[in-house]
C-alpha cells in the first residue's frame, strides 16, 4: 500500500455541484493532515488543515477518519475558480516524515 | 508578513552543467526551510530540509546538495546536472518543526537538455 494515495482524477464537475474526494494514508502514527491546492504551473498553497473533529471553511469541509485512515475534502457550490489539483499532505510526528499525495485534478465545467 | 522568494523562475541547462537555485525568506527568524522537487506527473518529493544555519538533512541520495549560509537563505546546488533532474523545484518554510504548516515559494522550473 502506498503511503499516501489519491485518486488522480480528473473529476469533471458542473459549476454549482458538490464534489468530494478522499486521501488514504498507510501510517497509523500520522499526526498532522493538510489539504493544499495547486494551480497549473504554480506552487501549492495551503487550503486547510484537517482536525480530528473535522473543520469547515466556507464552502470547504475537511474530515479525518482515523479508523479507516483517510481524510476527505468536500467542496459545495463549486466555482470555476475551484479548478485545480488538490494535494493531500500527511505528516507523522514519530519519524518527522512528510508525504505529499500526487494530487486529485478537479475541473469545474461551466 | 512573511514572504518567500525563489530565483530564477525558469532555467534551461545542458546535461553536465552546474546548478544553483536560491531561496530567501523575509519576515521571520530561524525558519525551517525545505527543498522539494515535483517531476512531471509525480508528487512532491522532499529533497532537503534545514532547521538552522549550516544544518542540512538529506532525504534522498542524489547528485544534488543544499546549503544554508544565512538564517533565511537556502541554496540548492549540483555540480553536474542529469536529464532526470528536470522538474519544478519548490522551496518552503515553516515556523516550527516538520509537523507544522509549510508555505511554498513560487518555484523554479528546471529543464535539463
């Protein structure tokens, strides 16, 4: 099993729809989780941290499921500007390893 | 506020030539600094990280090296580039340890011919 896995997509979603994607991780000692957004040929930018209790930021909701070892990102009322690649990041405090997923490509269609 | 700079933005180099990429951070002291590479169609790969001046940890053995001559300056170098060194090189910083949020610079797109 890969350390961090994401469905590469692309997810082609009409504007205004809700879309969700998951990221699975293999190291049960993982402690910190993040979602980053990366536009084409640009640097990744932090979208949100993922807390154990789940967290919401506007149209974006992130959740962590430790039992099944995955995190999720839900985008409601999607906008054209949401088109990007979404990277999952998992860090473990034990060995200080930082693992980036390869990303999920999202295309919002007008 | 903190800002991170990288240069050059793009670079085309022949195989066997040397490389020097620079990253500087403003607005913070004693940041943790990181070099990543993102090859086409692949995920981000951590190359080096530094928790202080002169302190470099290498994650992946290769023909690259890193140095931190000043608190907020991080340099990625190579004596002889390989074709496989092509990619998008990203510098990042964080406030504390490796479990903290990282903020990325604009990146350098390197093509080795």
